[in-house]
C-alpha cells in the first residue's frame, strides 16, 4: 500500500481504530503505539551486478502495558504527518515494523473499513534472486542460491 492510500483511508475514517493483521492470521495487539515514522532508503547491487535502490515508509509499532491505549485513525494520520520533513513523497510503499521476539517488517498489502475499525492486512517479505536469468535459475530459487551466490 502506498503512503497516500494509507493516509486517505485514515483521514476518511478518523474515529476508527486501526488493526494490523499479521500474515499468520494473528494481529498486533489493539493497544499498540506508532513510535516512529521513518524513510528507509536501500541501495544495493544484486548478484548479477545490477545496481538497485528501494525506498519505503516504515512505521514502527510498540506495545506497552497500557492496555487501555487505543490509537484512532485520525491521530495515526497526524503522527504520519509529523514525518513530512523526512518523507520524500506519498508514493512510498508502507511497511509496519513489529517486534515479537525478532524485529520484522511487513508491507501493508491492503486496508479496509470494517464497522468501527480499519483492518490492514500485512504481507510476509521474502528474499529472492533478482538476477535469475543471468544465474540460469529462473524457476527455482534454491538452485539460484547454490549457483550464483
């Protein structure tokens, strides 16, 4: 989900309670906080020698012992707006950072309004070979890893 889509959904339902649904069906506890709005820029070279870059808006979540805390969509949008000086634009993909034993980042795959809440489906991230043709392993990632990396 792009940042502009997220902000539009939040602003369109300011009293709704956002919920993040993890890829395994569980959810980030409803009393989460958004503690950071970040711009992450990654520059890298793949195993085929192609230089690439990737930008994302990363929203860090944190769960404390304040079980009565409930972030409303309007306040969530206000927190995102605090990041305007560091975010290069609204075309960034958005990822949610969650710490459950290991810090992980999940892209927001979709969002929808359901009754009094906004549900955001998070997707799993996976590694991949970006030079499959050059490595000669277009269909099997395991062969690619053994062949080129």
